[in-house]
C-alpha cells in the first residue's frame, strides 16, 4: 500500500467518508439531510457499528463499515457483516481497500467473531480479486437479498 493509514473513523470524519460514497454507486440518490443526520446518530449510538477509513496524505481514500452482531449459535460468538466498501476512483488499485478490509477483519477477530460476511452486487473481476486477496472466500454460502415491495434502490 502506498503510504495510507487505516483507523476507525470519528464523528469528525463522517462528512469526508460520506463524500467517498459518491464513488460507491453511480447514480445513487443523495440522502435527505434529516435522514443522514439520523443515520449518523444511529451509527454513533450502535456499539457494534464500526466505520474504518484508509487515509493518504490526510485525506480519506477508502472505507468500509463493519457491523459486529450478537449471535446465539457458535458458542454465542458474534459475527461480522461488512458493507459499503469504497475507494475513491482516482486512488484505486493501490491497496487501500485491501488494507481497510484487513483492518476490519483484524478488528472482527479481536472482537471474537466466528465469521465475517460480505455481499457484492458487482460483476467486475477486479472487485472479486480484491475480496479474495483480503481474505474472503467465494462460493462458501449462497447469498440472498430481499428488497421492499416498491423495488430495489
């Protein structure tokens, strides 16, 4: 990786991380300011929600969210769910996402998670190489997604 530092984001980083989300999904609808503020408060209040950021030259370049969720099976060990893996378009293919995912996985193992899951809707082979390189195994389980009755976002 080229000179990036990975850390858990603070409330002060949220505007910069949210700006990264512009490179997450083309055509994604912007959040209503009130809804965004409520989501920020909910994430900050959730002890299982962790937002990790890779910074290069003091600027966020990659990020992901890890949710550590309680569980009743597997010896009551928690499991992790990774969402919103994003790297700024002009900073891709430099190892930033691999580093941020590695940090998230290390955090999950330290928290006692017995597994960490990640879903992707991307068909780009480079995205799948990234996830394998970071330690995620394909084709271990089947993933299913349900959307509300009015359809996917």
